[in-house]
C-alpha cells in the first residue's frame, strides 16, 4: 500500500478497499511475526505521510479535505495498533497487548463514525475487534470507574468554555477531533468497579498478567466406586 502514490483522500479510501483482504489476513495470530512487523512499519510510514497531507490541506484552507484525510488515517491507525497487539502477545506482553487493543478499538469506532456509512472496511474492523477481544482476552474483567463533579470544561478546538461554542466533542474540524478538556474538578464522588467501562484501559491487572489463571478446584473429586452386581433373592 505505502509504495503507491496517493494525492487525494478518496484515493486513500480506494486503496484501503483494494487491500482490505490482505490487511485482514495479516491481522491474525497465526501470521508470521516478521511479516506483521514489516506491515506495521509500512503503515506507520503511510500514517506519517498522511500527517503531511493534512498539514498541507490546512495551509490551503481545505478543512474538509483535512478531515477526510484524518478519517482514512484513523482506520489505518486501528490496523497499526492491532498489529502491535499481536506482536506484543507473541512476546508474552499481555498488558501492552491489551492497551494496543484498546487503542485499535477506539480508532476503529472513530473511523466508522467519520467515514461514509457505506464504507465497509470501517464496519468490518469494528466487528473484527469485537471477536478478537473474546478470543485473545477471554476472561471476564473488572474495570475502575471514577465519578467526579466537574467545574469547567474547555473545547480543544477553540479553547472556549465547552458548550458556549458550536463545536461538538467527537467530531472532526479541519482534521482535528474536538474533545472536552477538564480544567477544574470540584469534588470526587466515588470509585466503582464495573464490567462495562467508558475506558477499557482502566482494567484491573492480575499478578503475572491481565487475566487470572484458571482456578484449581478447591476439593478434589472422589473417585466413584464401582457398583457391585448382586443377585436379588426371590
């Protein structure tokens, strides 16, 4: 993919569609580690080239073009993070693998939101990662969740108090995602353990890894006695 010349956002999307079967083939646990590393390097280089394209679009005043570049790049970043996850698992680094998975999932969700609804690779990546989570991280987990009373939040696009401008968190503006930045916390309310967190990175870590080892049975099963066959007397 990176060897081909790309000058417009729609050319990037067309290239992703053409190469998606190969991308899916490489993002599996059974694929060779060296080949996954080579693909990872290639896509990281391509993402850097897209950063330059986004900067050029902004200089020309092409805000919509910059956002289109960013949307396609976000899907590629999801693939990059997933490759990092598989490589970390092969190095027995489950904690780093989990964080790479969380990044891949968040990028995939954003890409599906920003790209056209008809763009199948974005939808496929979200569904694929749901399956990956069940297979690669099968044990049920608890996550921490913190509730706080926020005093002031700022829009990261215009630095105004969030809610007083027209920008919406999660949307793209000139190639940048709007977010709400907390500037003041008035009070910490509670800390809870949950199953479905807003941020999966806040997973409780087990000693030796992120998943608990299989628990041995507390009591061994008693061997069953063979039933003796006795003739009933009439």
